[in-house]
């Protein structure tokens, strides 16, 4: 981590984040100053992360989804994210490349961290996504995916899974999603709208 007192971001982390996120040095430095101002300890807790996420979706309830996002990036399970983890989390969930997003999405959907995804885990994440869809937008969803149950059934079917006890490996998840744009759409929450809101919130 950089030196919190001087507010300087370490060159190694800066270089790594530029490569990972494609943000410019100026953008990252501005983010870092803003991050330290809000979180002087240099770390953000799950509750604080939920609060940040809620600002992206003022007309919905992103708390549950934010908890899952936080879990997927808290790699050492210490209950906090440092600046590097925080920026990568926001970038991956809003503007990451498809392959990057899918690698992250697998971690998101693998709720128990056992290396595979069950239908019940898909349901858990889809439920969280539905809490983020405001009622007006929900009215326009297709009939076969306008409830969490219907959407999960559709996703599971697209992956060629018929048994509720089947599991999805990471390879199946990524290859299946790359082969079918409908799956990518169904497992995400309106990526374009998220990106627009993300850009609006940038310092």
C-alpha cells in the first residue's frame, strides 16, 4: 500500500492498477486521495462498501448484491478491502473486459467458494440482482425472466443443466457464457446503466 500519511500511492500499485483497470495515473491518484479522505485507515469495511454501492442505485436495494461483490474481492477474508482491491472491485463490476468479468462472475456466483456453482447459488445471486431492479424497469422484463425463479431456470437451461443438483465448473461457466450472449445478459445487472452511473460518480 502507499504511504497513507503522505497520501502517495506506491509506484508498483499505481503501475499494476493502470495495467489492470486502464485508468490513467491522474484518475488513480485522484481516486486514492478521495479514498484516503473517506477512509483514513486505508481500508474499507463491508458496511462502508455497501454504502458506496448504494449511491450507484438510489432507487433500488443493492445491499445484498454489494455483500456478494465484497466477498468476491475480499481475498484474504479479513473483512476489509484496501485501495487496490477496492478499485479493482469497482472496475471489474462495471467496466472490465468480458473475460475478466466472467472470471470474477464465477467467484461471485460461487457463494460457498467450493470451486463450482450450484443452482441454489445462482438463485442467491439472481435474487440479489432483482433487488437492484426498480419496479418500473421490472415491468418491462420478458415473461420468462421476470422473477428470480424464472431467470434461474432460464440460465440453468442455457447451460444445459436439467437436474437441480448439477454443478457448473468454472470452465463450463465461462465457455457457456461466451458461447451465448443471452447468458451474459441474464447473469449481469444492466451493465451499461451501471457503467453510466459509475462514470457519474467518479471524482
